[in-house]
């Protein structure tokens, strides 16, 4: 068993950066500002599966985005913190509010603003295309890039470690 697998067994809260993690990191702008973000449906279903397994989910992003807020609502995410340039403070406040130890929290990131939370949480995850400094501090680096299935990969990793993935797959009539 890997260190990341051991850490994943304790996860009760999983937080995600948005740009570069739930999206491919590209920003689309029109004359009125940010026009759209593209989200991966496999990632979305993974987030729903993870929440059903008992792990709370949320967004922690430096950018305010109505598209990200709408996606979080659609997925039923419990905790949405957008426009947070210093991510460590909101992470610590949420963790304390929920009565969780840092070791019970996971964060998935891709860039330097994510590093303080990654260094503090119990399971630090970098997407495949994260900057080298973030990959270096991660307990787990996904095979998939941000916006291309990395979040789904993470969700299944945690559920597999916690023994809940097979039950969710059976519930949906698939082989896993």
C-alpha cells in the first residue's frame, strides 16, 4: 500500500482548485469579461460519487467565477470558496468549522497559489500538468491532466482506498 493510499483512507473533505484542475486552465473572455469555462462530465460524476460515499466536497479558488459557482451548485458541492487569493486561511476556517484534522482533508491543485494548502492537508494531489513545484510536494500526481479526467481519477482513488468504489459501481450497474 502506498503512502497516498494510506492518507486517502482518512479523507473526509476533498477540496478542488477550479482553473487547471476542474478545467484545462484556459480562460475564455468575451466583450463582457469571462464568457465560459469547460468542465468534464466524467469529473462531475466522480464528484457526485465521492459525495455519496460520505466525503464532503468543495471548491477553493483564487478566481471568482459564476460558471464555477453554477457548476458547484449543479453538483451539490457543500463548500464553495471563490475569489480567495490566500487559500490557506479559508481552508483552515472550513476545516475547523467541520471539526476535521488537516490529515482528514485532501486538496487537488495545479499552481503555486495552491502550495500552502497542499503542504498543510493530509492528502496533497497535483494534476499531471501541474507546475513542477506543486508536483514535488504532492503525495499523488494524477495521470490525467486538469480538465481531462484528473478529478475523476482522484475521486476513484479515494473511494478505492476507502472501499466504497465497488459499491457505487454496482449501484450504477457497471463493472467498476
